[in-house]
C-alpha cells in the first residue's frame, strides 16, 4: 500500500466517488436505498458552494478508498469539528492501514477550520466498522440519538415557518 496516493477529489472524480459509495451501500446491504448519482456529487460537492469534501485513495488509477466529510460545530464544546459521512476501503485493501491514513488525511484537511473533534455514525449491522473505529479510540455517545426526517413529512414541516 506504499504506492497509494490520497488526494482531494475534484469534479472529475464524481464517477469514481459514486462507484465507491455504491459499493459501500452494497456492502452494507442498503443498495436499494442508494439513490445518489454522480451528478448529485458534482452539484453539491464541486459547485459554487460545496457542501462536502471528499478524498480519494488510488493506486495506478484504481480507487481503493474514499472519505466524504464536512465541517460541523458543537455548541457544547464551543469548537468546530469534522463529520465523517462515509469511509470506504476496497475489500482487498482492508487491514492495510488505508482507513487510518484516510482518517488522518481528513483531519489534515479539517485543520483548515480548526476541527477539535471528529464525529461519525455507522450502521449497527456493520461490526467490522464498529471494531475499526473502537480500535482507533472512537466511543459511542450514549447521550445522543440520530433522527432523520425526509420526504412528505419534511415538506410538511417546511411549511411551518
């Protein structure tokens, strides 16, 4: 894995990013819920007001890993942080240290906004990821629970202003 290059993704990487994240969804058993398109990444990550950053790890043109992340702010800590939305490492590259390297590269990028912590969520039925993150020192935050609202219920709430 010494020949693996980690770099910030650009608009030209939208297809590779999409392919990697589709593989992640397949690995998690959520492929039927994966509706993103490469055009979505182009629009929201590489347009005039990017909402996320991505890193791509590759060797000889082959994508071996990706990390998607963005800034967040903790009102409790009074500090900015980085939220890791997705981390994917190709099956053949797992156990090589590439995941750790990608996380380190995310933190290097997040130093731009003085990130004092990293936050992420993982699927409950992804024991490999849970072991990986715990092995790095991540802990679950028992004081928080993730909630999501979307679709018609979200649209209804938008009208409550």
